């Protein structure tokens, strides 16, 4: 299986979270939404948005008086790509190693284990 490159930085993920919650925001609206958590300047947000447009993870609409930004990739797609990247980078592509690590480290609650077992049982039936 080919190695995958990490799709988003942590900073880019923060911007996408804001845009998934409310698409079509201006750079200043995004900056304000992230201000308490990040204290980023408008210049930082602009740089990140430019990078994300190049990566095709954010779309820009400049048809109005101000530029508006929306996610160009869905939350589920990012979760799949980032999970694949994590598996490849840290677990040699082996999902069972990831699950074993979660179990051994105590990261899974009883509800998590039950949900995982249900998912695995469903996968066996397919």
C-alpha cells in the first residue's frame, strides 16, 4: 500500500472546522472565529487560506464585494484521509496495531469497545 502524505496541518484543520460549521465566511469572520483559540492575525489566516486553496481543501468565491471561503472537502473525507495517513505513518498501514494501541493505553471506553465490536461484526457479515 502506498504511503500517504498528511493532508492537513493542525492550523488548516482549525480553519476547516470553522468553515464546516458555517460555509461562506470572509477572512475577517474566520479570523474572529479563531481569535480566542489561536490569536492569529488576519495575515496568518490569509496565508493559511492561500495554502488551502492551493491544496484544494478550501474554495474561494470572489464574485461579491468581499472574498468568501467555503470548505472544498467534507469532514468525512478528511477523516478517512487523515486516518489512512496516521495508519501509514505510525502503524505501517496495520489497523489492528492502532486498535491494540488504543486498547492497551486505556483510550477506549466501554461504549467505544461496544461500538467497535458492532462495527466489526457488521464488517464480517459483508
